[in-house]
């Protein structure tokens, strides 16, 4: 029996032409009635697709028609059904962000890769960090800080010299960006169940923004971050090229 495949693509011409070719070859079904969703683009489009389809119990298989493609498989028009049937599944739980701004305004968002806090002006941010309600660092002076999932540990977190986490690890990475005080502080590994709270010190003079997978909230005063186990993203990879293998391989390049 043929698989019911739903195709989606980024606006890039390369992705759109790939969608047209694959649709002609395999047909196209509505996402709600599909056995699998095939996303064509880069990592950014893959994240958008996972967020958009999180209410569906349908796995997503990405094929790279973008640039980096860490979350994507190699593109090919041939043998797609066979590849989908043989694919390995990785389950990813996102982070939830609750960002409080001046006047008590609260913004909530989910992040598959990371939630980051970044300075908005020329002066370094001053942050206070608590974990599960217990003060852990009274003042971190830095360009920013982030909390990353294992799936996102090779993205912004790795660029900030944070650790790469195995996909099955029940931990989160807390990483500082350009820490000035304490000097050279690189962060911490925390249990996946941890609630991380950042409080912005001196927010008027040193404003800070928060981002959850590129969705930004400006002038935050407090940001609470935790894993969201009630949401499970199902991502498919070709055998031997799964997320676990990719995370290990990244540490030896």
C-alpha cells in the first residue's frame, strides 16, 4: 500500500521546484490525512514545519533544499517511499518560554532548538539565574545566555562554545555568550526537568530581548524556561544518518 505523503516547501526556488517534481511523482495529500510530511528547505523551514504541525501525530521527514540542513536528509527524487519506510525516528521535546515584560505583559512561545537572551544595546546584559526557584548566580554580565535542547545543542549553543548533548540525554545546556563576569564562565548542564529563570538586572540601562527559535520578545524583565514533555515532535532520518549519529559526528570535526 502506498504511503500518503504531504509535501511542503520553503519559498526558495530550489525547494519549490523540488516540491513540484515530487508531487508529480508521488502525489500530494492533506497533512491531516497523511502518513508522513516531507519538508523541503533548510533547518529554519524544518523548525517552522515542526512548530506548525505540532498538533498532528504525523512524523516529519526533511530533505535539504537549503544551506546547513542539520535536521534534513539528502535530497533525491528516487525511492522516496522506500526511504520513508526505512527511516529512523527521533522524538524531540521543545522548550517553553514565558517572558514577562514591563507592565506585566507576558509572552509565551515554544522552542525546539533554544531559548536565548541577548543584550539589545551597546552595554552588556546583567542577568540573575535561578534553577527550580533556587538562586544559582546572583549576577552574570554577558552578551547573552541561552538554554538549549539536545537537538539544538549543535546550533547557537555550539557556536557559543556550549556542549553537544546526545539526543537521548535528559539534560539541558545553559550556556553564556561572551561572559565578562564571572570571566570565562561557560555555563552548566541541568536536568531536563529543571525550571530555569533569568531575571534582568538594570533593564532600563541594559535592555534585553528573548528569542524562542527566532521569535523575539523585546525588553524582557524575567524569562522562565522549561522542557515541555507534553509535546513530542517526531522527526525521521535515513538509517545511519539519524540525529544521534549526527550529534556524535559533529564532535569529531
